[in-house]
C-alpha cells in the first residue's frame, strides 16, 4: 500500500522534504533525491535509512543464494538521467565507502563457485570448488577475496547489476538487482544480522543517505537448491536429510510452517534442520552427543565452526574435544525415536571413514547395542 502526502500550499515545508511513505511491516522514509519505489523478492519493509532504523529483516541462512530487485526513481530526473546505484559500506565517520558492484574473482568462475567459496569452512572450500570444476588434486582452485581471518564480507559475496527503465509516467528509474550469499560464520556474529547498503546519486551526482537492506540469518538452516545437471542438489527434504544425517520426516516436523505436499517444495525454501541446544555448565561434546543419541562427528559436521575451536583436551588421542562455554548455541539434529548408539558412544577422528556398521559417522546406519536394542517389528 502506498500513501502519498501532498503538501498544502500553506505548508511549504513538505516541498523541501518530499516524503514518501511506504506502508508494510514498517514505514520507510524517502529522503529528498532518488527514492526506492518498488521491490521484488523481498518486502519493502526490509529497507531502511539512517533516519529510520526500524525494519523487518529478510530471513535467510548461510549459503543460500538470494536475489532481490529494488527500483529507484529519481525525484528530479529526466528520462535520460537514471540515478546511479552502487554498493557502499557505512563507516564510523558517517561516510559510506563505495563497494562498486561487489563480487570478485570467485564470481567470475560462476555463481556456484562463489557459493562454495563464500559459504564453506576455510579448510573445505578450496577442495569443494575444485571438485565442482572437475580439477585434479594437482590443479586445485583457490578461493579468493576473503579477509585475514579467512572469512568473507557480504559485499564480496554479493553481485549487483543495474538496468534503466522508464515508468508509465515517463520518469526514469534504475532497476538494481543484487544476488547475495551470506558467508560462512556470519550467522555467529552480530546475532546473525547483516546489512547490504546502497549509495544512490541524485541528478547533481550527490550521494544521498544510503539505503540499507536488512538481513537476519537463521542458524541450523539451509535453503533448497535448484536442480543442476550433473550435480547433486539439495532439492528436497529427502536430499537434505541424506546430506545431514537425519530423516526427511524429522526435517518435516522441524518446519511446521510447511504447508501442502512436503515433496513439492520450491527451490529457495528455507528449512530448519533442527533445534539449537544451549550449552549448560559441565557439558562436553561427548555428553551432548550421548544426550541426543548422535555422534561427536555429527556435532562437528552440523557446527563446522567447532573444528577451528581450541581442543579442550589436547593430550587425548582422538582430538575430538572442543572448548564450549555455557550459553553457546549448537545445532543438533537429535535422534528422536531412540538413542542410536546406546550407552557406548563411538568417538572417531574427524574425517576418518569406517566400514559400514562401525558407527560414528552420519553416513553409517543406526548403531544400537545388542543388549539394549529395542524390538522393532515391520
């Protein structure tokens, strides 16, 4: 719904301000100069400026490929002068540092490579990108553009394209389409919030107050992927369940907002894998694994950031302990039917593989001690 305020001649103040109010989940102020007039792929309420900080963030997860289009209209432009739009990063001094159209070398090799490089753990991404391109071990790809800590910023994992449009009322518009992939670890900092900001120039090439697109990352979640010929895509509950070591019915129960046929979900659907467990005093990875009937390997697989944490028991031969603190949140996909490992918890080195039946890996079948195995009838 769009409400336009027209100034009374006696109130010339409104002529100077030019107020555009878009009503959604929250209102957006449009300063003098180029103004966002429409958005597709998201709600207009996700946009905000420094003058209005209330917004309804766009909900997604690390590794999801998202595309949003915002149309900016120059309030004082002619059909031949569309407002230039670019990414910018707000600075502490109040300036917004231009980030151009984002992207980088990873995007040049394709959006799939960019997704792998941006979303995967630093220890895994180069090999995954090489596998995607069919490279041999002697000719591997190296992801590029990440910071000194090994992580990417949101602008390196985003790409902006712009086109020009003329509205039915003969007003020039700039259509800004941006694709972004929330990078690895971004869901663990700043409460999982991100912003992608835009610098829009007016007819005098003066940068106005930047517009920022607000994003909220949902932990322990993935998005369904589009089918890609020759590749295994997470395109269904069954495919996601197989990749994360659970059952599709458990995923279904973790997503009560799924309506209709769970076998016909659309690409881009955001799925919660399981609950977040809050670490208690005295918890260890082994005690948490036993509590939920899973293996330590599974906990590390679902919480990749733990593989880089300090080893809380460096003298141990299995190297599977990690420093975890009370209050930490861990992604857990509990075995809801029964404890799949019984009282004997297998602990194996991360990355090891074992013959079928030995347990400890999410690829293995359920392991239950013979003495405590429940009676299961067909």
